[in-house]
């Protein structure tokens, strides 16, 4: 079996990006000016940065760059411009090579997943990048893998893979809870399927061959996402949380050890085939003869509650603002109203061209709004609606 994704390919990509450098004279001028204003020893810091990765660079860089590694110039502003451009082109070429690897792995996965249940297809329709292992269980020749995607890019918060009739598992070291998934590839084989995962923290690769693959997934309630965005999770009690959940929706208690359907949220949580007890700083879950204790000061038990219904946590942000309120909303200090205004303009640039230009001429660029202005102005520019005055004002943000 030939894999597109390998640990070696990932490590080569990372090594080639160990020493990023500024791409233009303008960027160096800004960096030098800021260092002087702040009294920073920029040359010393850059020298230390190079020294830290020097030995690895000497192993992988083309010979034409080695002189500049040895004399310490490679990441300094004194590097000749033609060498800088050559080095940057070399880095971009390595990036493109790894992008081709990822594209090939994606195509293989897309072909293989078509043979699997719809639940698995829905999971692979989104990215597993930046998921972490929440739980690993083995039951006969079935491997259960639970992935927490809270730090990743999937709308599904918890994914439960069931690898059926596993014939082999290969990894350099034992796979552990908490490991961080960065890349994955699924392939169809003569006897079923093979799944490869590349990890960080620690680095490893895990290849699983099995006859079949099934999956189930769960979502975070919208209330959880709102509290997290408002940084209120830690100060919200379990009781206060459950009182606000939708009473007619299905929920599950999923901890690092058990998965139980929640039968009632009325007052005290009751779970299927088990019971919950509350201590001063602990949550105790008993299922059958097994008893599990969780430190509630270490992890808020709110995090153990999931649902099977997707609720868009940012649905309100997509509600359009009325045209007569658009300018006031876009320039407002009320963040949610402001976001709704920019989303409205983003989706209706031609219809709202006049007011968009009016707002952009009036708004002041700050550190807080620079990102949204950069994204928005480039989008509006590509739509061809910006006036010359606005283009001149935002020329430093326009690509």
C-alpha cells in the first residue's frame, strides 16, 4: 500500500519552514524601525533564532544557501536581495510540494469514503485537523476512537469512530489520549479500509487496517458556544447551564470513560443505566458496577454534555441589518451588531455599494478592526465597487 501522507513528508515540510524571513524591503524597514523604537536587540534575536535551527537547516538546504547559514546572514536584513528572493522561492516550492501531498491524500480519502456509511461521509466532509484524542477503547477486534474537535474545524464536537474487525495497528509508540491530530488519509483496500493519522505532541503516525468503519458524532449545544465566546464557561454552574438547555432536545453525558443518554435535565441530571452524584468539587458517575470520579475544578462538567442537533452558534450574526441602520451598526461599539452589519455588506456588495464606500471613507483603521477591514475591502475591491478615494485610503490593505 502506498500512502501519500507520511511522517517523513510532514517533517520535511516543517523543516523547510523552520526559518521564515521577511519577504520585502518594506517589511524589513518596519521591523527595524519598531526594534529601534522598543530598544530591542533585533540582530541578537535573529542570530539566536538561526542558531536554534542551524543544524537542521544544514541538513536540508541546497548548497547555495549554506554559506549564509554559516555566516549568520540568512535571516538578517543584510542578506543580499537576490539570495532572499531565491530562498523564498525555494520555501514556496517546498510548500507547493506538500500541498500536492495533501491534495492527493484528500482525493484518496474522498474515493474511499464513498464505500462507507453516510455518517462517516459527513465526518470526512469536514476537516479533522487539530482534533485531539479524547478516548480509546478496544472491544474484541473493534477499536473505538473518540476525537474531540473543539480546537479544530469541524462543526461536530465529538466524533466516535468504530473500526471493525481490525487486522493491524502500526505506530512508533503507544497512542495516547490527548495526542493532537494534524493530518489523515483513508484508503480502500482489497480487504476493507486503511486509515492513517499523523500526530503532533508527540509526533507519530498511526495506521489502522480494518474490514469496516462506522461512526457517530455529537454537537455542542449553542449555549456552550455562546458561553465559551463570552469567556463565561468557568463561572457557569452545571445547574444554571442545564436549566437553559432546550427541554425537548436529546442530550448525552460523554466523559473520558462513559457515554450515557440523558433522560432528564429537570432539576438533577438523570442518565440511562446509571446515576450521577455531586460532591463539593467532584462529579461521580456510576454505570453498572463501575464508578468514575471527575474533578470539577479541573474541568467544568458542562463540557461533558452533548446533543445530536446542530445549532449554528453564529446564526444571529448572519441576520441582515436594515439598510437605514447599516452605517450606525457598522460604526457601532456593539460588537454583535457591528458583525451583523459587515456580514450584510459582505453578502450584498453591489446593492449596498454607495453606503459601503461612505462607511469605508468614514471609518478609522485600528488594531482591533484591521483584520475585518482587510478581508472586507479586498472582497469589495474584487467585486469592483470601491471608489478611487476608498482604494487610495486602503491601498496598504489591498492585495
